[in-house]
């Protein structure tokens, strides 16, 4: 079963904010996430959900 991935825009839409706002919110854990320009992997999305609480 392939891993579930989400784009940064999809994740921002779930929280009801723009991408820049979401990026500011996750700044404290940005290094742990090892962000790149690619879609967010499942483990990255889970870490964001834990940090910000699920939308």
C-alpha cells in the first residue's frame, strides 16, 4: 500500500490558512521535518498533526 502524501497547499487548506501562515506555525519543528519542495510524506504530516493538533 503506497504511503499517503499531501502537498503543503492541501495541508494548509485543511487548517484554513495560507501556505505562508502554516509555514510560520511549524517553524519550531521545521528541522525535524526535513522539508523539501516535494509533497509531504506520511510521517511528516503526522508530525505536523501532533504538533498543531489535527484540523
